[in-house]
C-alpha cells in the first residue's frame, strides 16, 4: 500500500483546484486533461489526470454517485 496522493498538488478548496485544472486544460498540448477531486485523508483537493483519479477507490465511487445523480436530474 503506497500513498497515492503524496506527489500531487493539494488545494484547500474546490475552487482553487478547479481554477488550476481549467487553466492547465486550456493548453492545446494537453492530451490527458486534469481533473480534481476531494481527498479526505489530506482534507483538501488534489488535481490529477483522469487515469490517476481512477486508481483511487474513493473517487471512483464518487464518480459513480455523480453519474447516478446526473441521470436523476435529466
Ligand atoms: Zn491526498
């Protein structure tokens, strides 16, 4: 068991993490867009590529919940 988010940036809130990912993803050379997710362990928000994010069971669960929620909305 490693520490999957030690290498990642940590933001104190979602807004700052979002701002970072948006400006990063604006770069036309970016092939794998960044995304951000909440980390309970570090009580903050990390940015990571989609693939990195998928390695995390918590965010995977969150993604499923988000999908369900957006289906219910539409
Ligand atoms: Zn973390």
